[in-house]
C-alpha cells in the first residue's frame, strides 16, 4: 500500500508544472507623490545596484514620506558657479533615521548619464551619498564622471529616470526660491513602489 501511495505521489509530482523561478524586478517603478502632482521613476537596479538598492531601502522603509523637495538649481540662482546645472533636490531624512552612506557608483561604472529626467544621489565627497536625491531638468553632462561640476571629477551616481511627470518636475523647478532653497518647500506625500 505504501509503495502505491509513493508511486502516486511521484506521478502527481511529475504531472505538476514546475514552480516559476523568482524573477527580481530589474527596473522597479516608484511613484513620488507630491502636493504638485506625481512623478513616476524607473530605477536601474542592474546597472546601478548599490545606488538603486540604497534608494529603494529608503522607499520601502517609508522614510521619504513627509519629506520635501527643498532645493532648486536654476540658471538664475548660481551666479558664482562657472559650471551651471539645473536640478530639483529632495528627500532629506533626519540623520537618526537614515542609513549609512554608500559607496560612490560613478556613471563610468554604470553607463548611465545625467540626461533630462535622470534621478541621482546628492553627495558632498565621494562615498557620502545617503538619502537626498535630485532630478535633472534638461541634460546635465557636467554631473557625469569627468564632469566639471565637482572638482574631484567623479560626478554623481545616477540610478534611474523619470518615465512620467516631468511636467511636475518643471513645476517644482519654477517654485520661488531664496538663492537655491525654496521659500516654501514642496511636500513629498509619499514615495512608494508602483
């Protein structure tokens, strides 16, 4: 009788389809809901694994919810800079809630570029990026590896791109500022995976 049951189980097992392999999402999408509208970003988890994983860790922990877009860099508000760029910056998280800074993943390594709508990590020195990110308004090649925006030439770590909502990005870019900081920061209601 036991041999009969074992044979039936083997037969049943071979008749069932194999379980599908777990497929990691190589291009996860994230919705950045702001008080001025929603921006959808596609994250490059394969090309920029370190930076993408860092950003998604903040997203999954819901640490960006309630933060702001607080800084805009426009052609008008950087008169002293010989290398001008245009971006919006947001996602500050209190130090006590944040994760440790990550290794710098240059565009020379990832092959990504700071084109219109690219999302990238803000930093001071290489290896200091943590939570704050920016979105490019127009192509910004001086932010790539070898660019002249930073004297170290290491550029910034791009890790994805806006796939919809560039109108919202441009609207934020036009919010009145004092210097490069918004007079009234634009609230980020939530950032979550789509």
